[in-house]
C-alpha cells in the first residue's frame, strides 16, 4: 500500500513541471496577428465617432446652412459645380441636385452647396449658438468688420431661461418709455414740435403698395428724444427724433434705453427677410444725442418672436429679455424658448 502511494506521488510530481512549462511557453500573438485586432478596434472607434449624415431634401425644400465642411471634395472634372460659401444660418431654397451638391436659390441668385452643409435647425440651442451671428453690419463704430468674427460674445452674454423667469421679469420691468405730451396727427401728417424746427412725417399710400404710416409712440425724456413708429413693408420701424435739433436716428427695432443712460439696445425680426438683428449703441452725448454703434449683427440660429404677448424688454436687472424660436420653424407660441441677455461692459 505504501509502495503504491509513493509511486502515485512520483508520477504527479513529474507531470506538474510539464503543465507549468506548457503554460509559460504558450505562443504570444505576433505583430502581424495583433494588427487585425487593433485595426478592428480602430474601425469600431471610427464608426462610433462618424457624424450622422443628413437626409436628402426634395426639390422645393427650404433649408438653412448649418455647418461648414473643413475639406471640400476636390473637383474631378471641369464641369463640376462650384460651391458658394454662404454664411451660417442662410436661408436657401433647393431647386436641383447634382451628386453631393444641391442647386440652391437665395432671392434671384442661384448657386451650389454641399448637401452635408444644409438642413433644419433643431429646437435645442448651445451657448455658442445663442451668440453666433450670420454676419456683422457694424463693429465699434465702423462698417469694416473683422472677417473671422462670427459671434457677439464680446458685447453680450446670452442664456436660456424658463418661461416662468421670463414672465416674472416681465411683470417687474420698468416702463420702457415716457408717454410725454399728447401729439396727434392732422390727417396724414405727424408734426413734432422740436425747439429749432418742426419735423413733419407724412403717410404714403400708393394703392396699398409701399404704404408707410407714421405714429407717435412717446419719448425718452432722459435723452430728449421723441419716438416714432413707422409701419410699412420696406421701412425702418422706428425713428428717434431729437427734441432740440430735430435730428433723426433710424432704429431697426424699438430703442430700449438702459437705466444708467449709457446704452440703447434693439432686437427685431424683419418679417420680409426673415432675419433677426441685434444692435448695441453707446451714448456719447445727449445735447444733441450722439450714438456710437458698438455692434450690429444678424443672428445665425434663432429668430425673435414679435408679438404683444411676448415683448422684447429690459428688465429691472437691466438685462434684455425675449422669446425666440429656431430658424426654419414658424413662430409657435407653444414652442417658444426664452433668453436673458446681459450687456458685457
């Protein structure tokens, strides 16, 4: 019995080194064998990071420029369409297609654009998109605007807020202007009694075409300005008329005066061109009124709602409040977003 047990132990001890040797000498994958594994992993990573392609849109669709391709396809033949570098947010109508390109129309102008650069804007805005512009009109008192500047972050900080916050600010807002003296029109003529001269505005009506109607709104007493609203299809909607000199300053939106009398702000959507413009003016003198345009630009991704239920206003905190909606979507009161805009002094 003891002899049998001894033999069994000898056999087991002899087998153990072979197992360990077999484990330690197992062949490791060569570089060639590892390459497909790494390649497969890289392919999986590239697949997850690849951007989703936008769907094709039928002829007649209205789309917007949502992005820019860093590397455009190299022309393969001489007759390949030449694309145009449209500004972000530009509204385009698709009138044809050719391979990876859409033939598009902006007004009377026709050109080509990559299909991957256009589409519809989602309802969600990033912080960068809120302050991004399609183009600048004026910058720090000059029309020579920086070519690489595509935002207004230097002048404004814009953030999304809730509808409840907007409504609370609306209820607590200071009055946007002074009612001032009573000024009534005589027929089609509005006369403003300025100190040095009487300024007259006469309504224009050409069988309903190019109609222009002038209305007295009130005044900004602190800066001695009458406020005149202009109604028509091809007009600037507001005029500031100096109560002393009669000089006029044309405004693209209602001129909102800051409580410290340092700035005038306008935010307005042009219903004809479907563009929202924002402007910041610095007051450099009040006798007569002198303004310096700090920035004037068209917003890229959103439009400002223009109705009495959701007015644009300056709150008690001197921030600008407004209701907005994405480009490409109608102004739907149930789907509005709300913003708060702070002036960056």
